[in-house]
C-alpha cells in the first residue's frame, strides 16, 4: 500500500514543515519556528517567497512573514527573539542569491558564538548549472560545486545544501535537532539552490505531521556532584560565577536559594546578569575585564570558583588574570562538557537547574565562614559608593553629560521588567558595572560577538518576544550608523520601542583603548580631514542623527542635559510608538574606574613615546597572566 503524498515545491514543503514544529520543556509547548524573516530577490522570490505568499493566501500553513530592511539585521532580530525565549523558539531567515545571503554571515557568526538558535535559508546557485555562470555567482577553479554560501559552514552548527527536493526529508529534521539542542545550538543553515526551491516533488504527507521537540534537562552524575561538593566544603573563600546557562535553564530561583543557604557570593557575566537581583546580599556584580569592584576583589582571593553556565570568555577571566589565588580550584556546572572541563575544573555536566538542586542537597547545612560573609558585605558597600560616584551630578568634566550619568538616569526611570539592549562600544563596560538588573531578561547585552549594529535590530526581536515589556535600545552613534534601518521595521510592525541614541561623535570605547595602548585615539573620531595635517582631526562633522531617525519614521526627542533626558524618557515611556531619545555625551568620559585588565597586544617596538610607555604597562600585566591548571 502506497503512502499518501502531496505535490508541492521544495519551498512550499519547507514552509509547511516549519509551521508544524514545536518545542517543549517542563510540559510547556510553543512554536519552534514562529515565523520567517525575508528579503526577496532573484533566488528566493519565486521559491520561498512564493511559498510564504501561498501559505498566507490559502491558509495551508501558518508561518507569518516579516519584512526586514537589512539581511544581517533580520538575523539579529531573530537571535534577540531566541534569547528572550530561552532558546526554545527560533525564526527562519531567507535571503536572495549572492550578496543578500552573504549579508547574513555576520548574523550567523553572532548566533553561533552566543549559542543562540536561528534557521538561515540562503538562496544558492542553480543545482542543474544549466545557466552557469548566473548573476552574482562565484566561479571557483577548485570545484564546480563551490558557492559563496560555503562561507556559512564555519559559522554554522549545522550546514546542508539541498540539491534535490527529497534531500529535505532528512535535512529538515536534522536542522530542528540542532536548533533544539542546548549544547549544539547556534546558526543552522540550509542552502537552497534557486531551481530546487521551485521544483515540484511528491512529498509524503507524514513529513508534515505535527512534531514536538522535547528539550530535556540532563541529570548530573551523583559521583560528580559528590566530588564537587567535597571541594566546596573545603573552601574558605568560594565564589560563584553565573553565566547565561543559568538564565536559559530558568535556574534563577534555585541559584538565589543556593546562595542564601550557603552564603557563597555570586558574580555574573554579561549573559548571567539579573539571575540574582543586583541588591541581593549575595550579589557582587559583574566579573572580569570590566567587572565591578566587589566581584573582582573576591575573584582575586577565591580558593574555589563554582562556574555555572559560563563559557569563561577572556572578558570574564580578565584575560586569565582575575583569579589570583595560585592554588585556585574550579568546579564547573554546565550542560556542555566543552565548558565544564575548562580550567582543569571538576566537571558537573548537567542542566543548570538540576545541577544546582543536586549541589544544594549535597551541601545541606554547610555555610561559608563568617569572616568571608563579612568581607563580601564590606566589598558590596564600597561598590555601591563607586556606582553612586559615577551617577553623581558633578560627574561630568566638560559641558556635556557623562555617559555614566545617562545610565544612572535610566536606572531610575525604568522599571524592573524593562529590557535594556546593547552590544558594542563603551556602553557594555559601563553597563556591566553600573546596570542594576533585578530581572534575568532586563539586561540584554550581546557580548560574545559584541557586534556593532546589533542593537536596533535586536530591539525588534526582543519586543516581538515579549510585547508586555518596555524595550530600550541603547546605541552609540558608531553602532547606529552601521545599522539603524530596522527602525523602519519597528514602525511598520507597530512596535513600541525606545531607542536611546547616545552621540559623542566618535568611537568612545576604541578611542579609550587606543589611547591606553599608545595609539593616541588614531582613527576613532568623526571629524573632517584637516588640510594641514592630512589627518581626520579637523572640526566635528555636522551629522544630525536625530533628524535621520525622524526620517525613518520614529518620533524623536532631543535632550541636552541629564534633567532633559529624564523628562524625555518619561515622554517616551508614555508614547505608544517607537521613540528615539537623542542625547550628546562627552567622548572622553569619564568612565567607571577599571578593576580588571584585557589582553590587547601592544607594539613591542615603536618610534612613539606613547606606544613605548603603553608596552611597559602591558608587559607588567602579562606577568600576572597564567593558565588555570
């Protein structure tokens, strides 16, 4: 007896398949692929584009379509959505052949680096090669099957090129498997040749059945928990480092209870901020290169470090200098063995929530020494003083407000559920020290790839993921100029997002880094080229970014002082549509005091005094750097 089939194109079959995929964790089901982003051109306009139109027109598949203005931007929006939904939902993104598709590669790299799911559907050349070479086709002398889409391979967790319709039958479920795997997730790429997209095939109806992908919670091994607990019981100065895995696992309440029961202080990474509220007595702030005073001082003294859901980037370890005890020992609880064994740790490979619960049982009745808790309290008190100094009215050293004062005002005017988005420039460092998050979704800083241009597009995805929250995009002029187009998408979709546009006429972060490395802020200011010097050190450019934002359809409010900024934010909060609040700040800071170091090599030989002096400082820091063995 033959199986029932339905005749569809490859693209129509893919749309129907995606519309019937669901994820489940802890008994809660949701759409795995809630919709598709797309920009159409040759390669997908008659394939995936036609399939999405047909689905909407006939109701044969429920896969809503969203129009972005930039291919990289739509991937960022999709990734932000996945982050807000704890990696349990992932958008599809389709683009045309050639540059449209390769524009998504940066977004793919961001997704995979952050371990966030997104399904990419780049259009590809003709599988038949009947018309080769077609418009925008790369001709490669190494092989006829090489296309520009091969560049996706290195930044994808799964890659397949569908050169025959029937290849989709095994490839599509394989893609869903990777998207829903908390260890392997990231960008998943199915490259779709343009002729194959439009090719008809008799598909088994069973291929389109409703499928639920169960996202499990790996259970910790009893012996591993016992070994970890033994190390923690022997600690005098333990410290927890909470990463993004705590948030994605939904383990925040367990972590708070564990910290309260044991007295172990909790530092956090960018991805983990908010897992423990900033004002909790065990919360010691961000750790690492741009970390807070309390967290970094405790890291210097820690004899046992319990890392939960962290991958230990160089910013977290201050390039292997923040953990100062020569005999420091690591215990790592992580769903990924890759991260669990880092720093020669005692690994506990498990879901963060179940792992914390197991450690809590194993350490029942044990608490850190009283002197350690007193030390923690004293360091937190000093950290609060530093924060208030950064927010103080007299913080500014020039005519313009300091960025830290703007962040202080934002802390005051936003409620606990408001989502603050940032990714690049000087703001991530300032935010890690100064942002007072009480909700695990309130701090949305992409700092694995730190991609300029992420912020505005991410505001779209974050708002779509949870419309009940106020979403505030914090973006500097450098990042804004790279990708502001998705303001148009906010407007067209009726999304209410507040964009705080901080303009300082340059790259503040790289400028300060350049100066510290002896490179004198070279190439980091937005200036006219000076006719005498020949350098870009003339007058400030007459760029009006507020006018630009208005031209994209947003309401715009201008603020010149901290007081005007507060008033503008209140108006923006009361608005029902996308509003840009524009404020100029001092390019030269001041920024929060540094409590950590970041390894950026300095020229070992130079004709410049500034560079030679910077190298001497760099060499001194290198002496503190070591592997954790």
